[in-house]
């Protein structure tokens, strides 16, 4: 079992979901996030005052999958999020020690679905 966490551009979320659905990956959690990486933000002027904006809007996608779905999930995220420009995002893959479905008490791979 793996936990895949991806940070992508908010405007690419629908395309990422479309690519994941095409690969039969339907279960995910999505939250708004802010952060900066290599792009380092930008400067803008508001009422004559120079403002440095270094935390940019991102979307965090979390997907718990069984081992056989890891490659398809990563490929789907990359296919949906890639624009070949700085700021496309990052994917992190972590081992998932345990998963428990609250409703039934199932554990492990069957609990992920």
C-alpha cells in the first residue's frame, strides 16, 4: 500500500482527475494549499506599494492505492498536470503502514478498495 501526494496547479485539477478516472482511479482527497518552489513567487504593485508574493496557490491531491495501482496513478497525475513549465508540481510516494475502513473494520488492501 502506498500514499501518493501530489501538488499541482489548481487549473490542472480537472485534467488530472480526467486522467485518473481513465485509469480507473476514483478515490482521492483534494485540498487547497499554498507554497513555493523553484518559481519563487512574483512581485506585484497594490496601490503603489510593491508586494512580494512568494506563496502560490496549489492543489494537494492525496491518493491511497494498492501496489498494483502506483504506476498508473503516477502516470495519470503526470499526464494531467504537465505543462512543461516551472511550477507544474511534485509527486511524493510513501509507504502506507495500515489502512482501516471505519464502517466495516476492514484492514489493509481491501480497505483501500
